[in-house]
């Protein structure tokens, strides 16, 4: 910890001048886990280390761009939950894997072929090694786990410790040292080993650190094996375990749940947990991590109202709530809009609900902030691409994981229609996103976009930015004019990139799925594409109406408004902020968890 920092007490937020020690309060310094911590009083120190905490488990957490332990939306959401919890000074610790080789670095050839490279990083450059370790038994041999500490501090003074679990220790076999190397890498066996380390190992690390835990929050099912550890500790009393566990599911289709054969389960864990007990909660056919988490959690939620409805159909008889995702407002607002909000909406960063007042900001200042963000994005693109974009042209952004159901090439379904739109008013497009190394269809979509970019280069400029990460996401969601999203319903459980865009006055144009069903006020906060999910239409009819909406709204509403009615466009931008950004933010999400799940 740098002594030159003006720190906040992690319990009450009181500012502590560590460098000069000149405060009226007694600064209490104590060493825990071989790390120094500072508090404004002995009482706050006692609260921080002795009060029961929420343990937030997630296979990936995107907390900083230089710590590549995330692949996409799930990890970014987890990072935003941690940040909002720190803002609110919540008693929480978070656990994830160190993923020493990251997800992967994406390189794209000139003809659109994705190539994957390890994203090696050194935890010692960013994290503090905790001397305490824990051990799990995998394939009848001990696997030692160490934890690296990252302290996320909020400007409010709140601090959330994040523990990155690591098996790269000399005491482990060469094979076991690699367990925490790749995020979502390897085969089923490798994946189950990772989930053993996260769920069981994470629970044991918390014990080794002498932390009292009141709730175990599983962000998706990858950490669900922690429930087996809790069952063992509670003499198989499932009610006690359920009262300790919270489960957030992000997957809208059953086929996507993490599942493993019981033969593999026994190969790795032997008889450490009674198979009959595991089958009772995780299904009889195979180890279904979603069922395991669902059946041993009292509080279960989907990540949008639509996702809750779909989940209830998949899990009849289960009480599933809805807590729609959000984003961390300060993190995802670009510096130009931060300055604007600081001027007109004081305290917005600590109270993002105050963004509801954005309608009071003068139009010219909204537009100027947007132009600065747009030029910042285009200057970045100049360093990455040979395609020259024009800041005066309507710019459409599309950035997501490259996979089939996201339909990144949907806008190219009818090139004649697209060309007609471009005659009505010039458009240009920016794409980004990684395909999983084993997702052949996703890789093909990237290649297709490159093909369309070459085919249309004389009429419509198209850029694909490689190696999509948090930094690029921030530039894109603030620098484009329209944020496009075209998933196949109901595959988008929530989605959050459109929320990031809204924080920067970018207008959403999206299929009515996930969060956008709740956020879309047609023609006010943006535009929907296709019929409402409640309309019973065939797949063919739905696709036909989606394409009709996509092209007709671009041609007759979006392009003319952008070029011919600037005040109307800026009103849409203000509505994006005051009617979307103020609500879809993670402080609100965490407050819901506190009142509905954590305090019960």
C-alpha cells in the first residue's frame, strides 16, 4: 500500500492521511494475511475483520483492463458488482481464478481468420500474494491452492478484497500447476478441475483466512461445488445450506448449463462426497452445476424479467426472482461525460440515480461531449486500422462475443436495402468481439464481416477491432452514435453493453430481448427491432419482421433524425441517460441483493 495515498477507512470511509498521520482520529494499522491495513479506529478494524461477509464467487471477474481474468459479459458484470459493493461499503469478499494465461489474445488476419495467443500476465505485478494456502484432493492427490489479493477501493472509502486462486505452486505436479492457467480452456476434465478449485478450494481458502461468511453468492453455476462442501460441514442439512446460498443464473437455455459425467466426477473427487447425495441435488443423469446451485440456494434470480420467465419454464416449481443487470456508472462513463455530469449533476458518481436529471443539461454541451468521445474513438482506430472513418457520419457500433445467436452479420442480410439506407444518409460501422477458440461458427462470422467490409468498402466503411477488451469497450460504447444488438430471442438473458452506451448518451437500436424489453420506450429511449417476445409468431415471421424493422427504422427514422433533426437526436441522447442509465446500474442491483438476499 502506497503511503502517499490519502486512503479512506474501508468501513466508514473517513479519509486517512497515512503519509503525515495528521488526523484528529487515531489511525489504526494492523497486519492481516501479511498485508497492512489502515482504519480510523479499533472499532472499524474489528468490524472489517470480524463481521460476517458476503462471499461472491465468479469464474471470471473483470476488475481492470490489465488483469485479463475475464472473457465477456459475465466477468465484466462481476467486476461491476464488486465496484458497486465497494461504493456501498458492503462487507464482501470476492473469489475467482487467477487465469495466468488469460482468456486469449485475439489476432485477426487480413482476410478475417481469428488466431489465438496466450495472454500471459504476472500476478505479482498487480496482486499481493497471501501466505495462507488451502488444499483440495483431485485424482487422489493433494492440490495446494494459494490466493493473490487485489484490493478494490472506492472513492467512498469502501474496500472489497478479491482473492485470485492459483495452483501454480512447486508443491503441485506439473499438470496440476496448469489448472488455473486458461479461462474456459481445455476439455471437460480440465474444466471440472477448475470448478473444484473455485468452489471447494475457494471455500477452504476463506476458512484458512479465518473469514466469517454469512452468504455464499454464486455468479453462475461454475462455483456450485461449494454447496457440497457446505453440506458436509452442516451434516447434510440442506436447509442450512440453502439459507447460506444465493444463486444468479445467466443462462436462458438448458443445453448451455455446465454438465459433467458422474464417472468423471468420481475420477476426480473419488468418494469425498456421497454420490447419492450429489445426485439428489444435481440430477440423476449427470452432474448439472446449475441444478446443484439452484437446489441448494434459497435465493435464486435471473438477470432480467424476461430471463426470469424463461427460467421458470426450465425449472418449474422453483421460486426464481428477477434482478436485472446493470453497469458500474462511473467506470463506464467516458471522461467527457463525467466532466459534464460533474458540472450539472453533483454526486452522480456516488448516486447514479441522479442521472435522471440529465434532461437539464444544455443540448450543445451534450453534443460537444459526444463529439469529443467520438473523435477519441476515431483517433484510437487510426492506430489500429487503415480504414479512415469520418466523425460527421452516423456511426453504428456492434461489439459482443462472436457466436451464432448474437447474429453479428444480421445487418448484412440484404445488401440492397443497406445500400439504399446509405444513399438516404451515409453510415459507417465498427465491430469487435472474440470467438471462443472452439466456436467454428463464431470464427466464421468474423470472417464474414471482413468479407462484407471488403465488398462494401467503396460505399460503407466498416472496421473490425481485434482483441476486444475493457478499454476498447469503453471507447466503443461512448464513441459511436447508435448501439446495435441483434440476438436471437430468447438467447440474450440480459446484456449490458447497451447500458454502457446509454451512460454516454449513445442511442440503442436492439432486438426486444433481455434487458432491452425493460429499457425500450419506442422512439423515446431508442428503438426496438421485431415483435415483442409475447407475440406468438413463427420463427420465419419473426425474422421477417426483424429485418423489416431493422432496415425501415434505419432508413426512415434513425438516419433522417440524425442528419436533419439534431435537437430531436439530442433529446434521444438525454433520454438514454435520464431514463436508462439512471436505472440500469449496479448500485441498484447490489441494493436489491442486500435487501432481498443478503439480509435474510
